[in-house]
């Protein structure tokens, strides 16, 4: 970019207005240290957990730059976090996953599986209070792709499972015909 016939070569600067500065900082940290930091709760404000780093935004940047190994590491941290917390992403977070990631993205697959579990797991009253039906409906209206992906799971008769109970490779990027390079099979590489 800085050596070719691009405007960045002339200005010696590049702008990424759609990307989060925090996500770019995490990318630089990963480039220097070779690992994704542990994902944990940094603060709780009005009953909402704020995580230690913006996982969805970092994943979207890694996906945009096509960095499969980094994408898989981020997903392992996300899966490990939600598994340890015995929770699922908020409706707002699932919507962000759909806003920032393209169709067929493993991050979207994770959001869809979480969304599907929340709707199909009807007997848990606490879950219904944390993820009200009206809020889930609004998410489907705002993101028709989410509604379509949900209906696809429904039509296939998919058994509702918490995503972290699935093999982590379900949410990894794999090369054509290659097995998972992360080596994880149901357990995160970087435990919290």
C-alpha cells in the first residue's frame, strides 16, 4: 500500500474509518506478542457487562484482512468467555455481529446459533427475561439475514444447543479440505 501506486504511498498514511481504533490496537498487540488477550468482564454498568476488549470489532477487522488464524483465536476466546460465564451474547451484540461481519462469517454463525438457542429454549423464565421476545423480534426485523439464518436452522430441525457446547471448529475458518489448524475440538486454546 505504501510502496505502490496508491494514494497512501504519496501521503504515507492510511485511513480505516470503518474500523475501530481499539480493534486496530489489538491487531498491533497480536502482531507483536502473537496471542489474543484473555476476554473478561472489565466493568458492569446498569446490569450490562462491558468486556475487556471489543471482540466483535476485532474479529471483523481480522476477517476483513483475511487472517484465518487470528479469526480462529478470537473465536476461541469468545467461546471460552461465554462458556465460562455460562451466558450468551446480548441481542445488541448479536446484531453487531451481523452488522460488521459478512454472510457466511463464522461470527455470524455463532450469533445465529446463540439466537436460535434463545428462541427455542422456551422453558427458562430467566432467559426469557434477559432476552425478551420483543427485543429478539426487533433484531430479526433489523437484520433480515439473521431471520433467514434462524429459519434455515429451524427448517433443518437443528437441535438447540448453547454454542460453546459445540465443537469450536464449527466457528473456525478452514482452508479448502483442510482440518482445523487451531487444534481445538470443543475446548478453547486460550482458557480464561
